[in-house]
């Protein structure tokens, strides 16, 4: 798991910091909130998280993470 305080990196430069983390059993992956430079806020922007446990790929997503109707995690074509 990634810890709060981990560095958010883009092209070898620190561009932000992770504030809080959790494991989503619904999404079956780690999720985190962090601050990044404003120019990197576009959804889908690829980033890396550098923590004590290693380096992990990440990308900017829309919040809130909670999706009660599972529309974002299970698009209509997958539910058919």
C-alpha cells in the first residue's frame, strides 16, 4: 500500500504529494488523494507514485471515487 506523504512524480520531477490512501474492495485496487500542479489536473494524466515500497503507475481520475450505480467501473456494454 502507498503511504500518505509519498511523492507524485511526472517525467522525473516531483509534482505533488499523496495526502490519503485506501484500498477499494469495489475497484480491487489502491486509491489515493493528492495534490498536483494545476497543469496536470486533466483526467487521465499519467503519473508515478514513489513510496517506501517502490514506484507505482498512477493517473488522474474524476472524484468522487464512489460510484453506487457502477457506471464508471462497469460500463453498459460490460453489463449486457
